């Protein structure tokens, strides 16, 4: 029989992994007696035994923080890391940057490697949709902040820093309706189990439904620019009424602009163009691209600031966890 994990205890007892972690580490302050008893009974029934190495992690300090990003080549990752570093380096911490390549398996290996290094805290741009993938971190009571994305079942007492992806895209649909657009083509490139593009897609769909517009999702993962060009040729050829193309991530905009050039389509004369972006390089394209702009550097600063609070805690670090949602800035341009 496989050895029971903290995620197994949480599932069987009907509580979060952080609650089980508090029980294991003797932090019963805010725990109801019945919850404590239920966890205790589950631990005994499953014969769960926390590892000695996990218990030692919180007793020793290395002044090293681990950061895992999904794609180290993305400008977003560079700006995010800059924000993290500007907070942690003056506080006396070294920062280890790891790349998961948007892979659940590679992310798991990086987490194991960082835990073996006994890092004092972790900031992760997660790849896995199930929070159980991160239970070894919580089991060791390592301070943790998730950035940009969040697992579907992430506990409310785990810190996160995201932006208002859903709300900003829902509002964008209203703006496009005001400009007379009837069709919205949502261009995405989702390469992991979870992505910030997913709530953007949901928000755009909700806004289009509210305003009676047709939304057509186009997922480009695994395809090249030639494929995208063919898709856009077919769509723009058959759609009636004004059509807007919305790139749900910055790098996707490069391929979209290349496809439009190949097709000889102008914006906003032939189609409207909007993009999520992390920096304003697109202002140099014609008269500029209408943007929804997030601030990765600020995201990194917020994540690192909360991680410092958790690492400085005398007892339960998750009691200091914060859930932060940053606004998305609209940068108007004549591309719509």
C-alpha cells in the first residue's frame, strides 16, 4: 500500500491541505475541536507519518527563495522576476530561478529540487490544475505564493497574486460592442494545464453573450503562423459584420500581425486588433495597438512582499497569506 500523503489526509478528512499542515505542526489556535479530532482520526487510520526532513525545513534558514516560472523566454517572466528580486535581494535573500517549460512533470521535479535545497520560501507560476501537486510544500509548511495562475481547487489560505483577467476581458467586449463590432475572434496559445488566458477567454465570452456578439475561439497551440493565417483567412471571409481580433497574450500578437500582413488586412479598416500585453512595444506598430496591460513587475513585488511576511512569521506562515488581484490597465489606440 502506498504511503499516505498530506493530500490524502485532507481529502479523507474533508479539509484543506493547509489545515492538515497546521495540525501536523501543532498550530491549533483557529482550529475547531471537531476538525482537529477528525484530522487526528484520519491520520491514525491512514497511518500517516510526516518526514523528519520536512519538519526540519522550517527550523533552519538558508536565506534562499525558489521561483518557478512557466516559460523563462517570455518577457512576462523577466519582468516578474525583476519585481521579485527588487524585494528579496535587499532583504538578504538569494533567489533561484527555475523554468518548468509549462510542464507539470518538469514543475514537479523543480519543486523537489528546491525543497531538497531547503529554500525558505517559494513563488510559483503554477502549471497543474490540482493543488495536490503542491502538497509537499504545504506539508513542510514552506511559505508559498502563487502568481499569474491558480489551480482550480487552490485553498483560500494560500497566497496568490493575479490580475483581473475575467473582468477586464468582459469589459473589453462591451467596448467592442460600443465600437460596432459584431464578431470577436479570441486568439490563444495555451500550453499548460492552467493559464491566465483561460479566465480571459471566459470573461470575453461572458461579455460577448451580454452584448449579443458572436465569439469564436481560436487555439493556436501546436500550430505555426501559416496555420493561423489560413484560419484567419477562412474566418474573415465568412463572417458578416465588423470583426475584432483579440490576442489573449503578448507573444500571440506577433503571429497575429504577421498573419494580417500576409493576408493584406489593415486595422482598423478591415479588422480591429486588441491584445493583452506586458510591455508596450506594439505602440510602434502603425498608430499603436489597443492594449489590456498587466504589470508583471508589480505582480512580482506584491508576491515577494507577502512571501517575506510569511517567512518572518514565528508560527504558521499561511496565517499571513494574502490573495491579491491587481487591476488591468486599458491603453487606448486607434487599432479598433
